[in-house]
């Protein structure tokens, strides 16, 4: 049998003296897994630990069967992992086009700068603007395009809908569905927006206190109001 794209066993991570992740177990064979939860439960730390950006993170972490635990970010990236970070992290000193040219790998892959412009025509219009001269939605398009240019097998998306208009969120949802349903890219989506999570993902896992406490199919979870209330504090109306 083929190895899962992502497998975690007992992943722990701390920030300073505070332990954030407490033995996270997770397996993603294909498609999209959404990790949902309240603020401060460890979702962003999970993404950063997977990208090699949390020193001292421990546990068995494999990408397509290859050990990734303890590797720095540039080595994790070589295993086929890319991240769309929370907050977008665009540079004022670089134009849109310069961001994309720097991100593009020398090796061939389905995602090129021109294809990013086709996917996000607004970026093509703003290609000479600095990264911080863009709107929030445009910066998110740039952050996603920059990650896609690494042509990853596993894409980590940390709160991609944060601060965006409903129209832009729908556009991003359509792209994420295309990536994993039509192009075969595995996605780990970290989100507070439950509606987006169940729209895009195949499965949903709930994080509470640095642990994954519940996992179900996306449509099953969408109808499980008791789980919403128990783990997320959402009432039946939500």
C-alpha cells in the first residue's frame, strides 16, 4: 500500500516553557483534512511545526514515508511541503511579480508564474505593486500563488479565510477544491471558519488544548450539532 502523504504520531511542540501540542496523531492519505478549533488551541503551532518552524518539536512525522521530524524548513520543503502562513507575510520591498519569480522552482511543474496569473487575474493587474500595497484578499492570493509555485505534494493552509470578504472566500474555496479533487494535491487546512472547512474538506478534525479530540467525515460533521457545541462552543443556530 502507498504511504500516506502525511502521518503524525505523538507530535509535541512548545513555545518557550509552554507546551502547545500534546501528542498529536494524524494521518492524511489524500484529499483535504481540515483542522478546526477555537483561538489559542494550537492550530497555527501545528502548521508551523509541520513546516519545521518550531524548534524542538518532537514525534514521528513522515511525508510520504520519509522522516521529517527535526528537519529545518528548507529540508521539509524539499520533501514536497509548502505553507500558506497566517498573516500572508508579503514583503513591502518586493513587487507581486518579484514575489512569484523568487518562489518559482527551477524544476518543471504544473504551477508556473503565468498559471498563477491565470488563476488570479487580479495579481496580473497588480504585478508591479509592492506586496503590502495589495488588499487583504490580494495578499492572500499572492501567498497562495507563492506556495503553489513550489509545486508541493502537501499544502498547509493556516487560516486562509481570515479577514477576507465572503466573495474572496468563495473564490479561494473553489481553488482549494480544484487542487485536491482535480489535481491530486493533498491539503491540510487549518480554519476557524467551519462553513468553509466542511465545504472544502473530505474530513474534519477538531483541536482542543493542543490535542485532536474528534474526527469525522466533513458532511457528517456538518450535521453533528452536538459535536459543534461540545468541542467548539457553537449553538444549534450556528
